[in-house]
């Protein structure tokens, strides 16, 4: 057994800047790059499952047209754009990867429909926003990458208005020590330093001042996500002429198999959390 490696924010940002175009080429060209909430083991419709995750989180958070939303780790911007389109909320997205922010800005420009949304480059540990400026802070599968998680929790608490809501899905590290295969294929692969168990995540949010109302395991859905993505990656690799890209995609497909094994061993998980900043 081994512990996880230690990565910096620079390590994380460089990895996602360097791999964004490759992920887009075989995962989803529209930039939907988060985990899906699948209807069951026979459901292989990844885009629909990813939308279902977004809609579930928005419902749990109670986001409507009156909301002002900050998406921390917004990636390619799809979650925030979907929120604004479906609920009429206003929002900002911030991400550590400049390449993903550029993609999000490009999507916003292409739409040209005047959605009240903006994106910017920045860190979850130093959010470039005033105190109490948002009614909701959301995040999908991003906060696990922050090396200083306590600082990111404090920042999200700071920018929430009193009575505001935090709603996130995030990856979990259910056990303190993990095997070498899980460390290499799950954690080191995306520059993930360390994480929380489901209970540990709830305790960390409570320590930051939040009142946690939902702490739910979503492990069944994350396993299906990587089963579907592994199959998709192998299909895309077979149709890819660029040898370097093909080998990278095949490596990702192999990691998807190892990720499923890590989930089965209890070394990797996924959860949803909803919390409130006291009024």
C-alpha cells in the first residue's frame, strides 16, 4: 500500500492546459468532461448522464432565476451555461486551466444569446471575488484537485452570501492508504494529491463553517462513467491516425479499466454534498 503523491497548483494547471485538446478529441468535443449520473448498468448514453448530474446538482442546490452562481473549477463552462439557460440565473466561472477558460469563453461567444455569464482564470484558493457576492457556489468534480483544500473551503465560504448554498460533486479517497495501481492510474494520472472519505468531506465542510445537509455516495455512477469512457476511448483510438494521440488515448482506456478496479477495491469514490452558510 502507498500514500498519494504531492502536487502543486502549477502541476495541476499545466496538466490540464496540456491535455485539454486531447480530452476534447475523444471524450466530448463540446467540453462536457465530468462524471455522469447513469440510469443503470445498461445506460451508455454519456452526454445524457452528464446532463443528469448537472440537473440533479442544480435541483439539490435550489438554483432558480434569482440566483447568482459561482462555478469553481468550471472547466470548459458547460455546467454554468446549462444552469443559465435552464434556470435564468446569473453566474461566473473560474478555473485554474487557462486553456479550459479559453474554451468556455469561445463557447459563450459562439452562442451569442446574451446569457449573463462570465468566465475567468483563477484559483479556488484565492477567488477573485468580493465577500458575500454569490447566493450559490457550485463545483463538479474539480475541488479534489486543489492541494490546499481547507483554503478553498474558506474561500467558497467567504464569497457566499449569508444563507447561501454550496453544492458540489467531487471525487473521494475512501481510505488513507491506496495501492500502487490506484495511485498511478487514479491519483497521479490527473495530479491529484489527496482527498477525503465521504465522512471526512462532510467534516471538512463543517470545520469551514458550513451546515451540511446532503452527503451522498454516488459510487455506482462513477464506475459506469469509466466503463463507458474506456469503451469510447478504444473506439476513438482505432480511428485516430496520429500515433502519439492514439497511444495517449489507449493509455487512458487502460486507466479506465484500472479505475474501475480501484472503485471495486474501495480506493476511489464519488459523492455529492450540499451545505449552507449560516444566515
